[in-house]
C-alpha cells in the first residue's frame, strides 16, 4: 500500500501544483490591476506585470510599429501597387451617389453665381441677354456628369499614377515625421482599459494557454514520478 501511495501521490501532487502554478502565473500577467499597500509598503507583485509595465510596453510597441510596420519604404511599396482602376471605381461610386451629386450641383450653382457677381455690368448684361446664365443653371446636372466622367478617365491613366506617386514620394518622410507614429501608437495602447486588453489577449491566446496548462501538468507529473522512483530506490 505504501509503495502504491509512493508512486501515486507525488506524480498527482506534482501535476496539480505545476498546473496551478501556470494558471496563477498567467493570471498574474494581468492581475491585480492596481497597486496595493499595507502600512505604506507595496504588496509584492501588485500590480500585475502588464498593468505595471504598460507604459514601457506601449512605447516598445509604438517604436516597433514606427520602425518595422509604417515606414517610408512600406508606404512607397504600397503606393506603387495602387490600382488606379480600382481607385477610379471607388471615387466614381462616391461621386455618383445621389446626395453627393446634389451637393456638387448646389456648389456649382453657388460658384457660378459668385462669378457672376464679380463681372462688370456689360458682361452680366451680355450673359443675361443670351440667356447663358439660365442655360448654365439648367445644364448644371450635365456639367457635373461631365466633370465626374473626366475625373474617372483621369484616374485611369497611368501617367496620373506616376505623377501622384512622384508628388507624394518626396513628402513621405515629412508626413511620417509630422504624424509621429511612435507617440500616436504608444498613447493609444497606453489609454486602453486593461480589462479589455486582458479579454483580447485571452481570446486570442486561449488555445495556447490551455496547452501551457496541460504541458505544465504533464511536466509536474513526470517530475513527481521521477521523485517517487528516486525515493523508492534510495530508501
């Protein structure tokens, strides 16, 4: 009976202890969220690792994004792969939306009227006599249609892509410098609620954490079994 207990208790105890230790260790990545003090002395391991190091973590991620993900080279590569036909389709769909067309017609009429105000009396009389002003007002939907068609045709031309790329290419470094990607990303991460961060990470890593718990239990079991075997032969 003692021999059976010797080979059963240590492995099971080792598995339970190792499994529980892994669960606690992963939990301590996130918890507790705040620092606790007793008589003015900080309780060890409070707050958890991520809440305590969130600023350093946020700055590290921000630096990594700036250094590896959003760089001038990456943006140049993305710009060079832009499909102007697809872009033309998106722009066309936007411009041909009913509310956008109405707005363009309204703005077009306002522009025409503002131009009319700046004309001298003779020019206004000439336009009114020929009813050009009324014609332009009535033809505004057709003018907007023609404008949209011209924009679509322009965006389909390869030379436009080259000119756009050349114009933007020389300003990429200045744009990135003015945005300050590192600070933007780190501030955003640092402002996240730690409970939300915990849920996100646990949702993503849930399967991996289960395997960590499982292998921890297996390792604890093997260590306990080894200890039992060693004890049996040394007694």
